């Protein structure tokens, strides 16, 4: 959808076994709100405080689907040199979307709204296969279709139009609330190009003085990791990128209490095609490894999040304190007990293997 400041593309993502039933459910929404016409965002007027759009969104929220979207700032393209031809522009924008889809779903059938004539359709399909085909085993399919004949493409159009209302600051508090609910319930991710290291919504005005800095710095560190490692093909790195992208997306909704429980991360991984990941893997192979690479992730007994406030960092400090200090104290007691009972002949930490532990316990014994 071509809006004044942003170009936005969106993919509605469903399982094969839900395809026919979802089409029927979306068709019922089309008949209810659009009668004989297509589901088109542009046909929904902004009168009455977006009341009609909000009602349609409420119906959409009851459906079983997810979506992935990309929003590109046109001025940034101009600053970076832009694109001389509209075709090149469309290929680049859609490539950002399809590249992510094909990387995460090795076997996927895409029904895309057609642009231009047959010549463009053919060149676009060749462009996607050339630039975004992950490997030789890729067996996905890209079909260019008319939105008139596909209500799921119409659903994507309505989602794009709603995103555009918010990005173009043409919404109101009621629509923003529905938009937030839509993102939290249905969005797998909302990528922006270029990346903005900030929340989708303005933070609470009562935030601490350094909360905005804490949030933007953590987002920046996370986005640097995602950009650096998103093309890696090993399973562990792909899991890390998937989880971190979800934490970033959730954080940018700017709700300070929104920790994501381990089960929530596992559910997101399943929706992205990663089946059978354990809770232990979340802790040791994903979150721990991300922290080892300088990504800042806060955690408490409610789950994980990108820190957006000083209190989030304090939650993390408290968790480390509650886990690490008792372990060190127990180790210290056991070491001292054997040291005394053996008259100094048995030292659990004797040797060069544990210099840091020896130093920590030395501090505890002071």
C-alpha cells in the first residue's frame, strides 16, 4: 500500500490445515462489513473516530492467524540514494518481507497481491528466487494473484491500511488501543527500515530520568546482534535471532510489565517453525548465549524482556543476587568444612581451574 511517508507490506501467516476455514471466516467478515465489495482499508472512512475500523479489527482479532509486516520510510531511501525505478523499489521492499518468510519457513506457499503486468510478475518471481532462496532444498512457492479473488490477500490489505493510519499519525487513542491489541495478539514481528531504536508508542511521562536511555541502548544492542547474525544458518544462532527479535518486538510495544514467560517464547518459536525446543535450551543455549554476546536481557520469575526502565535492570540484578550469592555461600561453606576437617589437605578449588571463584570466595570470607 502506497502511503505518503511509508511503504508497508504485510504477510498473513497460517497453517495449511487452517487455510479453507480461515477463508470462510474472513469471507463472513467481508459480507458483514463490505457487502458485495472487497475488504479494502481505503474504503473505510475515518469518520466517527475510526468506529467502523475498530469494529472490523475486533472481528479480525477473533480469527486464528499471525502476520509479519515491514514498514519502510521513503525519505530514508532518498537519503541513501533511493531507487531510480518503481519496479526496483517494489522488488526491494517485498524482498525484505519474503526474505524473512523463506528463511523461517523452508516449505511455504505464498499468495501475493499482483503488481503490474505479466512481465513484472515474472521478473519479480525471478528476483525473489535469485536473492532470497535460502538453499538447494528450498521448495516454497510464490503465486501472484488478484486481491479480488482472494479474501486473505484482502485481509492483508486491511492490516496494512491500519498500520499506515498509525504510522501516518492519523489515528486516535481508541484506534491506537485496538492497534496495540492487534500487534500483541497477531503480529510475529513488525520490521522497520531503517531500524528505529525506540518504542512503537510514547513511554509513560512518569518514567525515570534515564529510562529512555536504558531502553534505547538495550534496543540498539539487540538490533546490532540481529543484523549481524540474521543470515547465519546454524540452528542455535537462528533460535537466538528468533527469540531476540520477539523480545525486541514485544519491548517496542512499550508496556513496562510485559515480561515474556519461557512458555511464551516456546510458543513463538513453534509459530516460526522451530519445534521441540526445551525450556532448558531457552535458558542455556539462547538467553545465556545472547548475554555472552553483549545483548542486554532483563529477567525475573515472570520471564524475559528487553529492559525499558531502571526497575527492569534492578529486577535483573535482584535475580542474579538471589541465584548466585546463595550458590557461592553454599560452595564456600562446603569448601571451608572440608578444609577444616582435613587440616588444610582438601581444597575443593585447589589448582588453576577456578581463579575467579577463589577470588569471589575470598571476598565472601572477609
